[in-house]
């Protein structure tokens, strides 16, 4: 593979050491303590020295290949980076973790500690004593008896005792735990070779060079923040400006202020962050922003909404933002990070699909102005020697071009498998197309989509698909319908799933209320708006609606809704509800649905919907 450096390297640790020699005073990172002006700076030479000092302490405490849990406060970004590189310098397998925010996240840390069989826990003085108290209560903690290392107390003189291990490219660099959006987190084994391959993919796809400047607030213990905002700068030898995700959430404008101040070329986040900026940034604040330098505004980790990108582009055009900067991309922890991305010099590609066909896993393109279409944004194409296949998940045979199937991916950047899960590793990482034994092993992504003109379009998750009335529905589309139907409902903070009621799948909506509407919303109005919108757009009957307090919807660290956890919490009645509505024991059939709307005005709405062609699929169901 072509590299962006002119020296041999088996790992990102090799590259950092060479950066420190070739350009020691170059800035690697600037961390904004307050999210705005208070800077902490770290040069390549300083990072190398800290990593060697931490690495030398690890070398006298644990063995190469042992796992080290990294747990740092959100504001200790530079401490985390030094610890992560220290692990790589010592040949120790890093296990990044989020800091404990509540009992749930503490439990997740404990599960990760036990699953990885960590030999040592790295943190700083501010958090270490709290961790010892919390983790010491775990049933298996004494059995593991891990060591502790307060990296904020490591003396830089310790770097003199550091000796470079033989870091072979096929050895493990770190365990990257999945986000848990579709089940229990699993540790993906990422080798040094996987990491370098994915770094080169990112460089080529984003058009990065020595003049690139990054800005990021994404959690650095998560793949998107770690691979993109921490490791890519080292790979390129550039500067990245970082802030805590808490700084962004408290004041989203800070993200754009940093891009403007440091004239960043690359920065990005999931779709919800762009939506949040549209809602929170006031028109009077636009004049202080200069976004003309922003060349790559990547968007991934959750479905990318065309409406969001359009809204953002229109609002921030006055700041110099160019719509062509939007860069939808697709990746996952199992592939190290990136799987596909478009051509950075081209605007995002949008296709319009027939909704009824989509529900039957078929691809039929329509005119954008049709009322029966839905917009999908391309996630781009593969890079280097990556290969995609769209596969029928049941038969494991290639799908026809006009069919939706599971996305399979093959590349040297795909992880080695799940830590201590051989059966799941074989099923997920070693898939083979039926009757094509000469093909390489594929990663089964669990995502659904299709390829049109070499471009990948993602339609949903294989295990998230809802089956109602014998047809497939993607929860993302229902969730978008709900979020758009009433101002009291918070965008990107709802979920749709099904439960069994008398052997039938019934639709459940769980949705957060906007903080500003918490005390003023009228439950009857909100419920009616949700039911009518879903009936009008998806032609479905809702069985129950739960309205939640702000901030109580279960999400992963990257902002993905944990639908399976929401379902489990609903069934257990374990939710911070503001209000709840249920249809009770009414039968789920079209006759009952139509009979319920007896109000003359509502019937007139239904008649109008029929005349507009919005009930075409309903008529198809009745007459077929």
C-alpha cells in the first residue's frame, strides 16, 4: 500500500517515533479545555517522550500481549492519547473505555474488564481512586487482581529505561469494543496492519495531505474519534484540535467556532450533531463564523438524512460553508473504522426509491418529486483493495442488482475477529459466498443495502427490520416520521420496535420530549400527531407510545439508539416516562384501523390522502 510517510513502519508507534525525530516541535494536538480558548498543546516530541515513559512502566509491570484498560475523564484527552500510545510502544494491547458516568456505564466497564481479562488499569489521579472503589466491588475483580497505573504521576525520566519491542504488524494493537447498538459489546481484535491499512484508506478517501487540519469533539475511546481524530493526525504528521464531547453538548456552537478559528479542513460527526447545530445556533451568531476552509464534513455512525444536510447547508451558506463539503461515509468497529466513502471533490449522491418496493427489499428508482418515494444518500465506494457484496442473508448467495441484501465486506483492514468468541468470529468474520469457495472471507456487517453504479446505499439493519402486516419496515424511517410530526418531539431521540401481543407483532414508539416543551406539551395532541403521521406515511397502526424525559433514551457512546435495550426496558417498565398511551387489546387489522377514525374531519383527511395517492400501498394490500 502507498504510505504518507517515507520510512518503513510496522505500526503507528513506529510512525510516531519517526515523527518525533523528523519534526519534533510540530504540534500534534491542541486540546481546548473549556471548548473555546484555554489551550493545552502537545508536540510530537512531547507525545513520544510521554509514550516512552508510560511504555517503560508497563514493560516492568505486565507482559507484551497483556490487556490494559484505559479509563480517563472526558477532559483528559491528552492523557488518554499518551496512555494509548504508551501501550502500543510496550506491545501491550490497549482496551479503550468510556469514563464511569453512572451505574450503567460502570457496569459496562466492569464487563469489559472481565471480558478482556485486563492485567492493568491505566487512568489519572482525578479518576483512579473512584475507579478502585467502583471496580473493586465486582465479583471477579479479586480473581483478576489487575495492576493500577496512574499515568499522570509517571516521571518522564522513565523513558530512559524504555526498550523498543519487536512490533510485528500482525500482532494485536488494541481491542475495539463495539458500541452495543445491536446487542452486548464485543471486543474486536485490531492488529497493527489493520490499523495502518485503514489509515491509508482514510487519507485517500478524504484527500488528506500535509496541509490538512482537523477539529474533533467525538469521544476518543470510540472508533470514530480514536481512528479519525487521534491516529489519523499521527499518520499524516498534522495537527488536530480536540475538545471534550461535553463541551460540544453544552454549547454546540463551540464546534463551529473551533473550525472557524483554526481554519480546519476536516471535521465531522453523526447526523444528529448537524441537526443540533441547525436548532441551537442563532442567526445572530452566524456572522462570527468562517467555514470556508471546511473541505470534508464527514457524516457517519448513524443514518445520514438528506433533509438534515440540506437544512445545514442552507443555514450556514452565509458562513462560507459549501454543500460539496458534506462527506457521507460508512464504517464499523469490526472493519477498524472506514468501509466506504465517496469522492471528496463531488457532492453527495442522492437516489429516490419507491417506498412500497423498499418494504419488499426491492430497488425501484423514482422521480424525486413523487409522494411515494424516500431519499437515500450514497455512502460511497470501497478504497484500496476493499470489496463489497450484497448477499441474501438466508441463502448466502449474491443478490440481483435490484434487490436489497446484507452488506458483506472484505479488506485487510477488517479486524481479526472477536476476542475469545471463536464461534461468533467464524460466523461474522469468515463468511463465504455459497458455491464460491475461491472467494475471500467476508465480514458480515449486519447492515442492509444495495449497490448502484458502484455506490453503496444503506437501507437499515438486518436485525432491526420490523415485520408488520407481512411487510418489512425500517425503524429509522418510522423514527424520522415521528420526530417531524410535532415540535415537542426531540429529533434523533426516539425509537421504534415491535413486541408480540397475542402472537402478532405490534408497533411501539418510544420518544423523548424536547426540554423546552417538557411542562407545556399536551399528551393527547402529541399522541394523535404521532399516530396520524405514521398512518399517513407508513400506513401502520401504533400499539403504544411512551414519551420520555429528556436524556433518558438509551444510546451508545457514538449516539446510536440502542433499540434492543429500549425494547427490554419497555417490557420491564423500566423507563423515565412523562406520559404513556396504549391502544389496549384492539385487534391489529385494517378494518379496526379504519373504524377508529370516525371523526368526519379525520375521514376527510384519509379521503384526501387517497386522492393524493398516499394510500396506494394500502389499496394494493386490499386488492392483491
